């Protein structure tokens, strides 16, 4: 696992930072105990897991993503702390 520190700039949001660093948003939110959107000047810890990150495609479901990567649904839900996916979401597989 790799950790870096990142200072939020004016245009940033959790989603933009997630895309910029190829990290699931939930990882950023939980690791930094965020209760609201980030603000300019905030310092975030960005933790990169030793797992592959995948961007959910159009019409994909948890079941189709799990099948594609041969991962059990329960493991996927526990790893990503979500029970649904949507287009563009970054998830660990």
C-alpha cells in the first residue's frame, strides 16, 4: 500500500481527485473522515491499495463486474463498501 498527501486546490472535488489519482471515492472519504465536500487547502491522505481499480461501464452491475474479474459478490461489497454500482464509478476488483 502506498500513501501520499495531497493539498486540495480550488477546482477540486472528491470525484475529481478520485479520477485524478485513480482511487475509489469511498477510499478518499473514509480515509480522511470526510463529512462534507473538500475545500481548497485541505490536506488529504490518499492511500493506494495493492488492488486493481476498474471504472464501471455503461449498463454494468455488481454481478457483471464480479463475473468479469472472477470475484465473489460478497467480497466485492466488503472491499468497496457499496452494494450497487453506476457508470463511471471507480471500484477495487
